[in-house]
């Protein structure tokens, strides 16, 4: 419909819906987990994102975490995800969840019994 020039009600609704989707995506703060997140890096990462979470509160953004780059991690990665969850709750910011979780990270979350606190965000369509 990108090339459609008609003014019929259906096309107007479709154009409106597409622009709404764009604004929803723009109202999302995506926190990127690094390639490596172990006990040596977790405190620094959590400290680094705190101002971003406060900015999300000020701008009314929903927060999501992108774990797709994460390759080397230990249970500290789960602690970081829980810190994001906890901080968004304390700030009154919506937490959409986590996208790009590896099977290993998902399994670790299940073993610790916290998988329900870390909802999966669907990957964006390409």
C-alpha cells in the first residue's frame, strides 16, 4: 500500500495503522545486553542503564531487553535481567520483556524459576 494514492476509507485506515505501529516501536527503549555478561561485568552494565531507565520514565517509553548478542554469560545475566524488571517496576515504567534469549539462557531462567518474570518479546519482523 505504500504506493497507493487513493483516498478510500480502507486505505486510510491501513495508513493510520502503519503509522501507529511506527510510533509504538519508537516508544520502546531497547536495552542491548553485551556479548559477555558475567559477574565481572554485571554491576557496571546495571549502573550504565540506570540513567536510561530514568529517561524512559520521563519520556513514557516501555522498556525491553535485547539479549540476542549475549554469547558468554553466567547466572549474573539473569541478575541483570531481574534488576531491569525490578527497577522498571519501582519507577512505574512498563517492562515489555526480553527478546533474543538463547535456549541456554531460557533454560537457566527456568532452572532458577524466574522465567515467568522475563516474558519473551517477539523478534521484530524483517
